[in-house]
């Protein structure tokens, strides 16, 4: 009986440690620039990253999904996204895309976060 309690305690500590590690690594995952992702492409292939930039142009949009180019002023990358398009999504807006870099060099976003429109800034 004592062995079972010890095993349960070890399992709980292991799960708690894993959850703390996951929370720390996602909080420590900084926004990357388009240039940084393109410059170190091999490092980011198939890894989840948060990339920040401005929407340069977009095409193929509907209510669900679109393709667009994201730029930081020096480099640009094609982004594909399947999901609801944010209401204030437009050319020139600053966005954060969360997703993975594919082996062919385009970014597959699973989430798009848009900056609030400037009318709310005082």
C-alpha cells in the first residue's frame, strides 16, 4: 500500500513538473521577426513559432481561410491560414501569426492575432 502511495506521488510530481515546463516554454516563446525566421529557416521548420509583421497583400480570402504575405520591412513570407478571418484584418495591419514553418518555406498559421485599430489609441 505504501508503494502505491509513493508511485502516485511520483506520478503527480512528474505531471506537475511537465505542466510547469510547458507553461514556461510557451511564455518564453518570443515573437520572431520574418527576417529571423527566414534567416534561420532550418531551426524553425515544423516548430511552433509566433511571428510578427505587417500584412503586405492578401488573396484568396473568403469567410474561412486566406493566403497573405507577411513582411517586417526587410523580408517577407507567404502565410496560409484556414479559419475565421479576424474582423479588422486588412492590408498594412500588424499581426502575430502562430503556427509552423513548412519545409517548402511558407508559414502555416493556426491562429492570427491582430493589433487593435489605432482609433482606440489615445
